[in-house]
C-alpha cells in the first residue's frame, strides 16, 4: 500500500501535464487529505472511514495517465464516506493552452446533471397542488394539444417515456427569445414514437418540464430553481447563466472534446459567452463538486436538509423508483435496485465529462468531474470503477 502520501505518484505523473519537475507539481496538486477551506463536510481519511486508500490512489494514478495520453485535460475526484471527505484531489489542466492547472472546487459545465434540478422543481410544484404528474402536458403548454403530443403526461416527461429521441431540437429553436416559447416548437413537432411505451432519453423532455415550470410560475425556470432550491440549500457556486465578466468566471474551466477517441481539443473557454442564449433546462447549470455533493445529500436524506425540507419523503422515494427503465427514475439515473434504505444507488452524469454517484446503504458519494467529452473508452473505464472507490465490487 502506498499509504497516506501515495498521491505523490499522481503528482509526479502529472508533471508531464504541467511541464515541470514533480516538485513543482506537488505544490500545485494538493494532497487528497488536505481539507479544502470550503469543504461542505468534515474531513477524515480513507482508512479511518473503512476504505482502502490504495484503490483511490490507483484510480487517480490512472487518471493522471489518461491526462498524459491526452484522453482528458484534467479531473477532480471527491469521495465522501459517512458524511466525511476522505479524498479530494485535482489533476491536470483547467486550460491546457493557457497553462492553467485545474484547481479543487473549480466550476464546471455540468450539462445533464442539471436534469435532477429541473425534475425537482416540477415535483415541488406537484406537492403544492399546482399540477398532477398524470396531467397531460397540453393542459399547461397549448402547443402540445395536437394528435402527436396530446397524450404526453408530465410523468412521461420525467421518466423519459414521452416518445422523444435524443435528436436535434426543431429548426429555429435557438432563435426563440426564451425556453418557454422555444418549447412550443417541440410540442408542435411532437415525438416520433407513441408516449407511454418505453424509455428513450431525450433533452426534449427536460426542456418541456422547464417550460411547464415557467408557465406555472410566470418566471423563467432558472429563477424558480434559484429561489426555491439553490438559495435555500446554500448552493452558491451553482449558476444558470455565464458571461465572461461574471464574478466567478476566473474559477470556470475550459471545455475539451474528442471525436472517435481522436485528439483532445478545446472547444470553449471562459473568455467566451455561453453557447446558448438562455437557460437549458436539460443541461444549463454550472457547478462544483462541493455543491453537487450537498445536492446528493438532500436526496440521500429523503428530502431533508439543515433548516428545512425540500421534498416530502414519499416524493423522493417515488422519484428514485424505477420508471420505464430500471436505470432511470424521475430525472435521476439509478445504478441499482432499492436497498435496505428503500432507495437505490443513484446520481447523474453530464456530457462534458462530469458524474456524481450516491450510495445510500454505504452512506457514501463519489463525484468525478472532468471537462473533457467524447473519450468513450476512458469514460466507461472510470464509471466502471466508481463503486470500487467506496468498497463495492
């Protein structure tokens, strides 16, 4: 076992990424046991919480190797066990071209990890009696009142059973002034498959849910998410809109991509405006590993948080139950059947290379954030090994 200082090997490998001697890098790559000043949970060690540090060290050494091979630009790993941080490390680049190292608790485009927030907003409106999950979407969005879309229910949007595919949005979608009016184009075109038959993951579902929130509240969906979710939970580093002059822009990571596991190239950086003109309910949030860990904890605690309750316990259990697919509930991914806690292992990933996983029975969380999309083999290998980081096979 490499022990408490095995992270030095990761730093040494990362020297190839940062272009200096290992001693230079070790000043930039913090020990995974160093407690970050903004940590949302107390800090401990893997050994003290019953985990094997060698498994964590090996994983991060491989992550550093993937960086050296230019499969990813950088990565941040946060592992929490018994509500204590046992490993927190960042390796590689925030912006490779500008030689900016990746910092812990920096801000990422979390893409589809936005979906659980949009789903929660709808569930909160359901608890308030402002909608029923089995209501037809057309009751709130008149553009769905046609032969193609009229039978779709809110529940089917939440569980990706509405018949939409993961295809491009309708022509003219991004030219509309806001999400609410753009979604009319989705309703008018309708899904290619009948609703209520099977699971088909689609951003169209999340966009329509965001439009329902906007229609019922009279404000953009992101305003409801900010006022009713982010602010009460203290998720101050989670944002719905980016501009280069945002106060948090210096903490924002560039984004990289590759096609067919080819060369990794930067396709966006924080000197540029965001790529869409308004909030994407399917994938428009920016966040950190710390904020998303707090978000997972609320769901592991069945809707409760310090100082209040976001959702009723029964609603949380229903949202995390199997939908049309054993791997998906109501805008949450499911990684197992329900265990002794009555809820499954759950979480979500984002297409720019971020992932968060909750293990309720083990009282553990793993957040693995990169800003590199498209390296499918490396991503699949990382996801395969996530359970082992908390002692599961």
